[in-house]
C-alpha cells in the first residue's frame, strides 16, 4: 500500500470568514505493518465551538482505535489478504498486537469467529474504496463487501477479512456513542 498516495484536504475559514484550504497533504498519523494499517485523517469534538477549531489534534494525540468521548474520527484503513500460511496462534498474536498498538486490546470481546473480531462503542460509517472484504459478525454467513458499498456499523462485534489477493482500502467515520 502506498500511503503517500492518499491525500487529505481539510478546509477552514480565515479571520474574515472566507473559506480556504487548511491542510493539503498526508495523513496526520499512520500505523502500518506490511499491507495492513490505518491512517488518521481528522478528528473533532461534536459541538459547534469545536467544529471551527483549526487545530490538527491528531498529530499530538496517541493513536487510538476509538474517537474521544463526544468526538468523531475519520481515517483510511487497509485490510491485507488473509495469510493462510499462518497458524491460528500466529494469527491470534498478530491480532492481539494490532489492537494493543491502537489502545484497543479491551475491544476484543469475542474472537471465536475470527482473531480480528472487536466491538467499540461507536457508530461507524465504512466505505470500501478498493479491493474486497467480508464483514464477519457473531451470527450468519460472512457478508461480502465490494467497492462503493457503505456499511453502517452500530457498536457490534465484527471483523473485516480480505480473502482476495489485493490489499483492500476503506474509509471510516467513527462517531463516539458511549
């Protein structure tokens, strides 16, 4: 995945109320291991006063899976193809490491269907941009997701699994619901 090819453009108003580009560049923060990763785009508190805050708060924050209380977070993330050569123990260790790295070890409440299963107290809007993934939930068959599909993830235990050959790219908007 060429993370440098992803561009974020954030708008702002100047002192006279005229619209302008505040940021035009790379992600604020990035964590990637091989083809899997996530790149933070923007975060903001969900109140009118903070809507106009021009601070790129993500650069100063630790990387966290969930947005702060009363906030929204926007990010790109990738899902690498499943590595069938890894043992179940290796897959579990990789998943535990990945969630710990983004401060979300406690989000892994039931991983019986897949080691990447997790649940957050967020309303998520997930858009698949490139590739293909399956949405795994506690019940039912995996749900195939194709480019352009939008998933509304409502604080349910889930995993994204890529059974294809190419890395999948998704955009996520996470809204704190806790």
